[in-house]
């Protein structure tokens, strides 16, 4: 009887593993590395400079077609806007999975004999002079349009304070952060940076391109992204019609050690060759907003014509099951994080 029970338990666990595996598409990691052969001579000390789990909650896009015309035919300007938002996501679920990813990362480092350098010790370096300290746990705006950032419990980090160019958001360290400089100041300790980006919107092929009008085409596709451009309508500064902002992001796990000249002695950057799709959570759908240009033709009775503007707007809200969304986030994030952490640590 006990043997039968053991077999049944094994089958159940195999089935659960199979179901979880089916939720994640093909995993194709990428990497950039150099100087890994020098790691065996160094101390097993590591400082985690960033650990951010970023996820999209709202996506807005705009397309604009300027007024024009040919000879006696006038065409008016056209604007199309589309947005996709999600309902039902619970902050506690996001925080729980962010904590789990972080704790597993820390436990793996400790299991391999690494000493974790505290934020207090790192804060004494010249690199962080004048920087501010933030502490998790929290879920807050990331600074990217429609994207939130979760920071784990028990973790703190430093970020650049407000400058003349604008306030640096929590979770973003600033463009002048140099990990190899910090590594040298910490006696050649490894400096780790973890940034994961989960997006569910994707632009169509004919985005912003349509004869005779303005058109926005988007798809829903929940995934851990490799390389991605966050495009959004411009809301600050000089706002020309149809103007947009573009922010380039990448999911990565980076380990940097030592400093030689301006570069690092050793560096390993783990990425994705292609987006890692998370299936069965958000149904793949298409969202299209189209605004046709108005047209007026001059006649002998009406020699001067002006075509008026046209406008179209569409917003789609998607209900998600919070635990399923966060389970997918964890499964994909864990896949990337564990693979590259193991690959880096194997060089010691």
C-alpha cells in the first residue's frame, strides 16, 4: 500500500511540474562575458546594487496624421489613441513573488559560500556620496510610463537624489553608476544588478502607419522581455501632436568584478535571446484604433475648403487572476535568474 501511495504522490508531483513547465515558452538565454577565469583567485564577496521586478499595468499609444491635401482637395488631421490596462492585480501577490525571487537568489549565493556585503558598508564608498537610501518592501511607479517596480522585503539600495534635470525615481540608480568603480572600492567584491521586465502589450507591424488616417494596433502578449522599447505619448516639455517618448529596457542579471582602466576586470551579463512568453494568464488579443482623415473638395461655389480634424480613442481593460499572473512572473523570472546565477558561480 505504501508503495502505491508513493507512486501516486510521485505522479502528482510530475503532473504539477508538467503543468508549470507548460506555462512558460521556450527559454533561450543569452550572455556576454569576459575575464571569468580570474574569479577563482578573488574573495567570495558580493554586493547587490539593484534588484528590481518591473511589470506593466497600463499601455497607451497614439498615432497622428497631419492635415494636407493636393490641389483642390483638403484633408484634415487625424488622431488615434488606444490603451490597454489590467484589473485584478494584487500588490500583496506581486510583493510575495518578488520576495521569493530575492530570497532564492540570496540563498543560492550563501550556499556557494558568498558573503553578502551590507548596504551600510557600501554606503561608505565614494560612489554613493550624496545618494539616498531606499528600503523595501514596496511597489511603486518605476519612472517608465505604465510600468511599476517591486522591491523585495529585507532589501535596501541607493539611488541618485533630485538633480536639475529632474527627480530620479526610486529603483533607478542614475546614468553615472559605474559598477566596476564600486567593485574596486569594495576590495574587488562582485557587484550584482538584477532587472526583470514583464510586459503584456506589443505593437503591431503597421504601428503609426496607415494611408488616409491614423491607426494604432496593439496585441496582448504577457512575457518576460529581452530587449524592448517602451513607447508612450509625450506628456511633458514640447508636446507636438503625436509626439512620443521612447525608453529602451532589457531584462538582465549582471555580475561585475574588479576595475582595469575604465572597464571591469570580469563581467558576466545574462540576458534573453528572445522574449520568454508566459502562457495561459492573459488571452492574446488585438486592439485597434483608427481615425480616418476627413476630406473636402473645392468647387466653383466653394473655392476655399478646410477639412476638420478627426479623432478616435479606444481603451480595453483586461481582468487578470492575480495569483496566476504572479505565478507566471515568478516562474519566468526564476528561470532567468537561476540559470545565469548558476552559470556565473560555476566559474569559482
